């Protein structure tokens, strides 16, 4: 594959940081060079041009792809349910009722290969249209749903994480597996897909109430046997859910203690929500460097509570922002950043727009232990990036033109932006989405 040169305004976060507002790289006029799906160079355009001879300029300049917008790393959605895309915006219940009323009937459809394949393709196209190039994805209890998703992702050479939901109680009979079948099917899927191309596997017990102790023990055995797999589940989303967990696992000190007991708290474990954590849970998450995933639109839509972001950050716990569709109301991580800002405003706290973007790019990659591959534009990483358009619609164009600083301009984009601002999305160096 030939070298491709992109030129434009560029922003990324080269390294893990607790202060993204200060520790980022911004190039007003930058050059990003990709080859064979990888980033090979990132530098100032004038430095690049000054090193070209006249002959080289005549050959190189006509082939440069010029971008009028802002190039950023592809965004990372660290908690999302692809089967629930079709039931997004389902009315009027809180978590446990919502699962029974909407989620479980929808997920039952994914036993069909053709249905799962069609939904997988549509979901990926929607991710790309919203500027997301990597996601940690819940499938359903059916192995077919995982195979369909990874097959679709493979066709784009996309870096995706996915797992078959494990649940053997407190759900409809047609969605139940058993401790043994959940173990066997998950092991087969890990062997088939983990590190196959850019695919990565997540061991996925839905949440503690839908797995028996026997199933959680089996999940823990898989986590031990395959230590570089991911683990994804839910934690302390809703106060009624927490009370339910206490009644099901009275021997455990708290909700996280259930997962801890079965060996499911470690690096690359991604716990969705974590709104109502106890002091001991903070300590365990910090010690194990397991990730907590902030799902703003979901938390507001389901009425789960206000995520204590700065408390989590103060404990040095890895954290990222995610959509959690279908309880989340938008696949746009810009929209979720805006809702995160509002959630923190309700707690008399401020979220800087650079920090919000960090939590969907490098911060998410750090949480996933993937920052050597994605989440930034460092040479040697995979060429997943997005072009944002500050002139996508008249109000945004008018507002950003009045911005006095780049941070102010970025804040306006975060608050007003959605899928309309995504001009192009690149995966593995190839353009997979262009706004119509």
C-alpha cells in the first residue's frame, strides 16, 4: 500500500496524563503520514515541506489530501450494546424494568445469523458516521451475534472488542445459557477471534444478578486462562440493582466484591457506570487498575444518578466516557461529552473540553491498555482518525468563528456537535465514511 499524506489542523494527546488541558499536541498546520494502515509520521507542515527538494515537492504536493477540518484520533466507545441500537429511545422505565420491557425481547432476535449480520453492518456504519473507530461491544447470549459482529468488523479491518453475554438466571428462558455452555461457548469464541486481525475478545457476564456463582466462577477461570482478554460488565449503576446484588450475594462486602471473589477485577476489566461506589470499591479498583466507564446519556435517561468523575479520577482509577446505547441516547461521543459536562455542572464541577475529548481517545485507550495501538496519532500506532468540521451547520460555524481560543472553539463543538460534524472517518488508513 502506498504512503498517504494528510494535511490539516491536528489535535491529539500523545501520552497518558491527568491534565489533558496542558498535555496535548496541537498543530495548526500539520502533516500526518500513513502507510499500510499505520501512522509513520506526525509533524508540522512547514518542517515537512522544508525538507523536500524542488523535485520532491513537484511529486509530493499534488498527492497530499487537504483537510479543512480538525483531525483527531478515532474516538473509542468503551461500553456499548450493538443489539440495542434498534431499541434506543424506549420510553419510561428505570433499569431493571427497562431490561425486561425492551432489552430482552430485542436481544432474542439475535439467534438468527442473517439478522445479527445485518444489524452488525448497520451498527458499524453508524459508529463510523459518529466518528467512533473502536468500541467495546456487548453482543447477546448467542454465539451467532459475536461471529456476525467480528465478521463485519473484519471487513473494515476495524479494531473492535466484543463478547458473548453470559447469563444463566434472572432472564427469559430463551436468553439463558448455563454455567457450562457459557464457559464452553466463550472459550471457543476466544480461540476463534481473540487477536484474529484487529479483533479482541471480552469475557462478558452481563451483570452479577444474571449470573449464578457457578457461572461467575467459570468466567473467572476464563479470565485466568486468557489473561490478555478483556472483561466487561456492569457495576453500581442503580441503587435498586445494588440492593438486589446484596440479596443475591450476601457473603460479599459490596457489589464489586462479587466480581473480585471470582477473579474478574484486573487490568483490562471495564466496569460500566460505577455511579454509587463504596470507599472499599474505590480502593480495589485503584489497586487492580480496572477501568470505570462513565456513560452520561444513559445515566440521565435511565435516571441512575450523577457519576462522581472527579472522585474516581482522584483515586487514580482508569476512566473513560462511553455511549451505552441503547440506554444511552446517542452513539455520538461528542454528545456524550456534552452530557458529561452537564452532569458535572450539577455537582458544581467543570469538565474542560480537552479533558472530555481525552476520555474518548487516549484516556479510553489507556483504560483499555491499548494506547500503543489506538487513541493517539503517535508514529507506530494504527491509522484510525477522524476529521471534524467546525462549519458543519450554520449555528456551529457562527459560534466557533467567535471563539477567542482553541479551547473555546472545541468547547462549542462539544456542546453543539453530533454526527453532523463528522466529515470523514478513517480506519486502518482507509476512509470508511464520508459525510454526504
